[in-house]
C-alpha cells in the first residue's frame, strides 16, 4: 500500500521532475471533449497536406486511454532545448550563404531521450509510492500533445498553435500515461492578448488565422514532412531554411524569457552542424549524411530531401562561384526530386533573381490553399 499522501505524492512528482531537468510538470485527464471537433474541422480543410496518418483513427487521438488502458491521469512535462542566444538565430537567417536549421534539431534526437527521462521519473515515483501502471510518450504516438498540455495548465496554445509558457516555447513535450491518484491542474489563461506577431512574421503566411495553421504553407512541413517537390511559388520564401523554421517562435515576445537547456547538453548544437556553408552541405554524399547526422532528428528526411532543401536555399542565395559549382555537380543526380530543385536553383541564379524573398501576397496564399500541394 502507498505510504505517501496525495499531497506528498505531488511534491515528490515536482521534485523528481525538476531533478531530471524538466522545466515544469502538470497533471491532466485523458478526456479531450472539444479536441475531436477541432481536429475534424482542421482535417476537413485539408490543412494536413500529405500527412495522411493524421486522418487515421481520429477517435484514438482524442482518447488517450485507448493507447494505455487504465489511464486515469496524464503527467505532462516540458524540457527546454534552446542552446543559443536568439540573436545568433537572427544573424544566421541574414547570411544567405549559410543554412539554417530549426533549434530543436541542432542536437540529438529528443524522442528516446525524453522517453528515457520519463521512464526514470516513473521509476523514482514507484520507489517511494509503490508500483503503478505507466507508459511514456513523446511525439511517438497519436497523442494531441498540445491539447493535453494546455488542458493541464502546462501552458496555453499560442496563436501559432504551439504551446506557450511565460518562459516561451522552446521546449519539448512529453507525457506519462498512468493511473496515479493525482488531481488535475486547471488550464492556464491565454496570455497572447492582441499580439499578432507570429501571423505577420511567418514567411509563407501559414498561420492563416489565430490558432489555425495550414501545414501546406508551413516551412517546417515543406522541409521535413512533405515528401515531394516543394511548390515553386513557395520556394523563394524558404530563404536559407533547410530544416524546419523557427520564425514564429523567434519573434514571439514571450521567448525573450525562454529557458535554456539546463541539464540537457545533448540538445546543444552538435559539432557537425557548426559550419552550415550551403555549398559544403550540398556536397555531402548519402554516406556523409548518415554518418555525420547519426542520432540526429534530421536523418528522418533522408539524403534526397536534404539535397532538395539545400538546393532551394542555394537558389535563394547569391550566385557565387562556390554555389554555382555545387549545383553544377548535382545537375545529373539520379533522383528526379533532386534534379528538379537543382535545375530550379541553377536557373534562378543564372537569371539573377533576388535572393531576398518578400512576404507572400494574399492572392498567392489563396491560390495555394486551393491547390493540393
């Protein structure tokens, strides 16, 4: 029988979560009554693009207890990953000869590391409370993580659709589905107010309205999730972003108070990504890609999509001898996906197109929303 009171159990939870490097922990319930309708509306609009798996078994996504039978309680945690000053992020975007990678992907892949921390959290809880049923998750199952976290007061959903805390949004989310007898926490108030910064700074206007993201326009989707050609109309707006996009976070006022990666050095920039010269990155062979990015989340897109993304960035940069030589070497690449983007970039540099994109127009956004990209 457990020897701790519920109050003592909560104190234990917060202490052990802090010791493991989590910046916050909250308790939620596996009931997401309003999420099903919101998910259905989002899917009906086609905002998921080619992410067909989001359409599968929506009832499972809105009922976490089906993932782990017996779940009565969800412990949801945040783990900071920001390892650099935000000024350096802005400087990288302003250097078109360098590739820009989303902050979360500069270090080691977080999935297993987050689940390992949650595993340790459960074991430490069991050591003092006694055995209970539990299973850890982190972006590894059909869970509506932001919905769960917001319901339990870990933060609030920002207008960019990410979870926000008073310490910003540069953190990973993780969940421990369990049956601990802990009371749930109340939701956090929305503190975005009248701010519209994330909508206006998005290079492709993917945040089509507050709390609504059209993934088909999102640079993170286009460079990571989308398997095919990047729509030509959008390519100039990617700039030098080659894996993901942080713009909506970079300019969010709350990220002035962002937590750094305390106790999580594995998320700091790895040495293989210290020099992001686009011509050099474009010269990586498939073996280079796999070897240099071992343990990195970037590996999931594969070498061909990596070359696709870097080719677009080269086409958006200056027509230097190094850039032209890099593209010339890949014009006969065996993959059609790569050849198409190399040719686009080659012609763009040959024609002297401006490497600096301007904000996409309203007419273009409307056109793209009506196009299955």
